[in-house]
């Protein structure tokens, strides 16, 4: 293989890795049944979003520590989510 072709193949490989990534499919956070979410997390979520009925929770890692994203809806159907650390600290509300 000529030097020019080799450089072209290397460039193509680099472009493919940058474009497609090398980790494969992105992984989503695992769903956690609401009855398995720690009570301190649910208490913080209810305090932060009163009047919301929580439907789904995901376990995640934030800065290397366990946390949960709890999603719910109010009576008007508006969906919101709150991120809570495993110790009950509210990290974010969306």
C-alpha cells in the first residue's frame, strides 16, 4: 500500500471513530420500581414537587454517587422530574 493510501485509510478510520464513537449504543439509566426507591428520596421529591403523582424513577450516577431521577405529572398533565441524591439532597428540578 502506498504512503498516500495509508494516510487516507488512517484519516478515514479517525473520522469514523469520531463520528460513530467507540462505545457502541448509549446506555440509559435503569428504571427502578417506585417501591424500591429509598424513602428519603421519595420524601424529597414530594416536598419539591407537591401535588405531583410520581410514575417513574431511574437510578443514575452524579459525580460518582448514586442518585435518582423521579418523574411525575400534576392534575393538568404537566410532567416534571426531580433529581435527588441517595441521601435526599435535591440536585436539580426540570
